[in-house]
C-alpha cells in the first residue's frame, strides 16, 4: 500500500465517464494528499484527455500491442492504483498481467480470472449466485428454450439480453409467446466473451424471468488490502434509463443491500468497487440481476447527494484509517444526467 506522498492514480477507458477523473482530482485536494490522476485511453479524443493531469493514448485492449505497451508503461511510471472502466479490457488485464503490475507495487482493481469470468458471463453468474443462495431471477440460454417451464406462460414476461453484453445491449422485455423471435433479434447483434460479434449465436443470448418491481443500482466499496472487507454500500432507485445507464435516479439507503453485497464479496474477492443492479419481485424482495466489477454509471447519483467514494479509495491507498463519513449521503435526492463538454486541445489548427 502506498504512503501519503505523490499518489499516482491511473484510470483507463473512462470514456464518457470522465467525471471520475475530476472527482479523484478533487478528492486528492480535499484529503490534502499530493498526487495526480492519469488517464489511459485508446482514443486520442477521449474527454479524459482534457481532464486528467496527464493522458496517454494506448493500443486497443484487443490489439497485439496492448500487453507489451501496458507492461512497459507501468515499469517506467510505477503508479500506485489502476482502475479500469471497460469490462473487456479488465478481462485482458485479469490474471498474469495483473499480477505483473502488482509486483511493480500497483494496486490493480481487477478480479482474478475465475471470478472475472463469473461477471463477464451472465449465465455463469446466474449459476454461481444460485449456488451461493443469492436471490437472482431464473435464467436460460437462448439456445435452450426447450428447458424453460411453460406453466403460466400466457401472462409471464421475460427479459432478453446479451450473455456477454454491457450497457443493456440486446435488451428487450417480451411476453412468453414472443421469446423465440426476440432471441433471434438479439442474437444478430450478440457479442462473445472476447467482445467480438458472434452474430446468430443463440447461446450468446439470455432469457431471464422479468421481475415487476423497482430497479436499484448499488455500489459496494471494498478494501484494497486483498481482504475484501466491505467499507460501505451506496444505493439509488433507477427512475429512468438512457443508453444503458441511469438517466434519472433517487438515492435510497444501502442497508437492505449490505448483506447481499457481503455475500457477493465473499464470492468474488474484489479489490475496490463492485457495481450491482437489483430488481424487486412482486413482494418487494431484491434480486441481483447484473454485476459490474468496477465503478459504474450510477455512482454519480450518490456523489451528488454527498458521497465521496474516490475519497474513501484515496485514503485506503494512502494507508489512512477509513472515514465512514465519506460514504454517507442524503437520502431521497433525485438527480438527472446531463451532457458536458471538455476542451482536449488548443492551438492545433
């Protein structure tokens, strides 16, 4: 763990979630800890270029040059903390590469290979949650519709989505009688576990029981010391979605989700944050429907209500005692997402 001098925090593939760059910079100042926030992105025009203290253009995560570039850059720079916002890039990092970077003294917020495969493959995730007794909706592969129960099918609804997708790709809610057609449509744009298209593969599509209650986004903030201690839970009700992310959300207490997040932490052994989606059944019981092993698109709603998750992470990196006040926020605050514009270059004409 780093001391409180000159922390180097790296955030990769932040893309349109570049606000995390600014919030980590702000938290360094609030905590009076010297340091810098560095952005890594394969796009030279990413908003992170204009917000970070330094920014570097990397090869794409699925290119042959990526691993060599990352290894050489980390050897030279020796950052203290590495956070990534892209699930497929995290898959590339997971395993031997992450261990190499940790050997250089960096805390890498990436799951181990087996645990990462659980969150990347939503069908594997369903099986793992069921085995642990964590509530989750019934889920079937699009290629195995014959295994689905038919009783009560007339009134039942199902969620169709990509098995290896992100950002609600391939998502559709349909009646039981339309499931087969919806699977066909979703399969045309489905991705494989490497993030590449596998058009027409029905096994890359999931059919999930539809739950009629409210949806919630929840962040579990875990320790960085490898013990996966839960430091806090942040939650909001999703009131409206846009482009796979919450558009309008209202903060709620995280207490009811804390036991489930504890169970999930024991399953995945995370370092840093887990972003989890829950949906209620007709009786108001929360069911886990998706897991993102990173900072998600819903945390900003808690940030605007007073939470400072970056501050809690920075204190942990600096070896300081956890301050629970940083993860407290006002309940009942409704926030709407808006657009922002960032200057990334001057005098280039």
